[in-house]
């Protein structure tokens, strides 16, 4: 039970990291577009 819970927690954590990275990427791309205008 504990192992399964840890695995689910890790998967959720990885998904959050991916979302954060994606958000940061979008923000930096948006900033670059603003700078180039």
C-alpha cells in the first residue's frame, strides 16, 4: 500500500513539474515576443 501511494505521489509530482516547466516556457516565449516587437 505504501509503495503504491509513493508511486502515485511521484507521478503527480512529475506531472506538476511538467506543468510548471510548460508554464515557464510559455511565459519566456511570450516575453521574447514582447521584446521583439
